[in-house]
């Protein structure tokens, strides 16, 4: 232990730490051949040493026969952020919910981002917005535009080509390193195979027990044409309305969903997303009454996306950003026909207007 009372005692702390290491330790040899001048640099070196030791204990070491992802640790907004995927094949930096929450970001900190984005599974992901944050590698700081998405990922964020190009860096997934110029030196970031494989294992296990296996487990409930559907019992599909023929029908006034109703719908949607395994009961009911699902119109295993013109996520039913953009980009109406067109467009958004 070392307590700093007054002044700069980094050299004393580093020397004390080095003397306390066994002579056979590679870390002590490294500190002898390449002395460090600050405690911060020492902590970075210790972290790299720990990563190398973890990889060697797993039997991987610096073996070249691997296809692991390049995972590094960088400072983002002053925080040491691990599980960062360096992907030179990606054209945009991505931030996932875990990092978004850790950085205490809010919706008002984000700017709008209108373009669509595909995930690794080829499906569209829900975009929350975009934010510009400083990313620090060693002494080099680069301002990066992150696209914040609402989707699961074992990674905290993806660092892509824009960051590599601005930093002037070269990445190698074979050697699990990123090298970049810093003043008159060439610095490097060392990736961790152990972290990469833990992320891969997490991503693989996250699909177990999810809705992705529903088609295989319930293939008999799906139909690819009307001719494959069996005859449904008329007693099940016919129903009678309890209508009083004496009462004169009246047109119901237009109504808006109350705040309490909207909150209740959101809570119900959250419950549905949390209990995906409850689909067995649904398929049992379909089998019992000889009902079939149109396979060409089913979307299974989708965490979020567009449905009937709305965005459906774990938070509930939300407005489609494309509809808002279409209205905001309209020119002011000049005649009754254009006013009617604007009215029809805003009608679809009534449930989101309080």
C-alpha cells in the first residue's frame, strides 16, 4: 500500500510495486526493461498482463489458429468500458443499452437518427437516437458518433471504421491488436481472447429457450396455404351478439386512450415479452380447435420491429419515426384537399397525442 500525502510520488509507488514482485514474473521483467513513469500507465500495464495470463490459462495464449473477435477496453466519457468489439467491416459505431444505462444518458441527450439499421441476425433493430462522445485510447482522444440501439448484445458497443480512420489505427483480428500512432510512438491495444469467448458463449446461450425454436417445435400448427388448414368446428367460429333490437343504434364519439389505459397496455406488453415460454398454451389452443397460422405472415423471435404501422418494443407500442418524419417534412397545406390529406395522416397518430 502507498499513501500520497503531498507531492508527486509516482516513481516511489512504481518502484515499491516492482520490488514486491517475484523475480521470475514477466511483469517485473517488463517494468525493468521498459520502465513506466506514471501510476496510470502502470495500471494499464497490469490490466494487459492480467488479460494475457487469463488467455494462457485457457490454453489459448497467442495461438494464431483462432477466429475470436477483437475485444478491447477504452475510455468513453471518462469511464473504462470493457467488451468493446472492434469491427473494421462496420461503417457505424453502435452503442447498446448496457453502456447507455451505465453512462447515465437520457433521451434528451440524443439527437434523431432516421436511417434504418440491420443487426447481425439480418433483422431491423430499434434506433433510439445518436450521440457524440469522446473515446480515449492511451493519450489519444477521438470524438465518436454512436448510434444508440434498443437490442440485446453481449457487447457494450461496437467501434468501427470511422474511429479507426480518425485515429489512424490498424486492427488485426489475427493478432488481436490495434496499433495507432501517438506523438512519435506507435501505441497498441491488446485484445482479450477470454472476454471474446465469454461474449460468444453469452450470445449463443441467449437464444436457448427463446421464440426462435417455435416453428420447429410446432410445425403442425403452421399452414403455407389455405388447403393445408383443416375444417374448423362451426360452434367455435360462430358467435351471436347480445343486441337489443328495440334500442336505436348510435354512432360512438371519437375517443382517445387515457394515460392509465396506455400505461396498462405497456405493462401488458412487458409481461408478454418476459414470458415468452407461455407460447405453449397458445399452440395447445390452436391444436384443440384445429386452427392454423399463416406461416408467410408470422414473425417469430423478433424482439422489436414494425407491426401494423407501429413500432413494437419491450417498452410497448410506440410511434413510427417515419410517420413523424413524413408529417414534419410536408409543405403547409394550400387548399382543402391538402388539409384533408394532413388530417388523415395525423389520425394515425391520435393515440400518441395527449
